[in-house]
């Protein structure tokens, strides 16, 4: 009998999310496993992990990759999903609120990083982006002093292209009360030179930023062991 046909309590201990957390640490668990622990139970046809995976898939379709949907989705949206009732919705929304409060508390304990140039962007993101085999678009949101508010992956593309809509970028900026934003994306080829598509996308996002009152300070392209700041290489586009 496969694990999918058993309830989680019947699984071997080394496969149970809760036991894995205590044995390996929370950082070793996938997003779905962490959600399964929060959910606690599944339903008559699905384990808690099955429900968690389905919830992750729904969240990705509605709010993008990752766990951001916990904060962005409404209680009504979560409760409309099979297997997610009032108690589970309350736990999920409580978890999202705890995360927000932890981030806010950390703002007072951790000195803010100030972004002054393309090299600062590269140093901040190279660990996340330099070795990726698919293009990803990230944003760095900043306050009026060019201090880091947060960084976020906005889009995942293919081997050689990524598609991002200005709406996705500025929705996050507005939510974080950002005064400015810096774009960054990687080139899996390792070469950081901007393509014609990169230049067109950047122009489009700069113009959209003017409309919503959020300054686009730079677009940094990250290769392997190299980067190019479009602000520093294309004069007259950006304000700093």
C-alpha cells in the first residue's frame, strides 16, 4: 500500500512532517509540509499533505509562487477550497499575521541595508540568482532613503526569457509602501549583457512607475560572476 492511500499517522515516522520537523529542523521541510502541520488534518479522501499541496497549487495560480497567498488571499477565498474550513483558515491567517509581525519586529533590531549602486544589488541577490537554470525576475523595494524594505521573486521564466507585467511589480511596491524599486533578473547563459527585450521591458516599467509615483532606480542583470547595472550603463534613463 502506498503512502498516498494511508493517513499520515500510519506513515513511517521518517515521512511524517511533524516528526521530520523535530528530527531535521523546520528549515528542512518543504512549504507543503509546513502547511500540512498547520492544517493538522486532511479529509476523507486526502491527507493533510495532499490538501497542503493542493492549497499551494491554488495559491500559485492566484498569487504567484511561494507562500504569499497566505497573506494576500481573503478568508472567504480560503474557506471556499475543499478541506479548508473555519478552523484551518484561522490557523493559516494567524500564521500570516505572525510572519508580518516578526518582520516588523526585526525592522527595529536589524540595521537597514542601503542600496547605493548596482554592486550593492548584485551582492544582495547573487546568492539567490547566480546559479539558476531559469530566468527569474526579482524586485528590491526601498524607502525614501534607498534603504531595503524587502526583496521578492516576481516571475519565473524559461531558459532564456522571463515575462513580467508592471502590475505584478507595483502591486508589491504599493503593498510595502515603497518609494522606489530596483528590478533584477538573471541570465542562465552566464552573460549579463541586456537583450533588446530587457531594454524594452525596462522602459515599459519605468513609464508605469511614473504613473503610480514609484521610482524605478535601476535594472540589474545578473550573470555568473558578473552583473550589469542598466542605470550605470545606459545614461539618462534612471534617477537616483
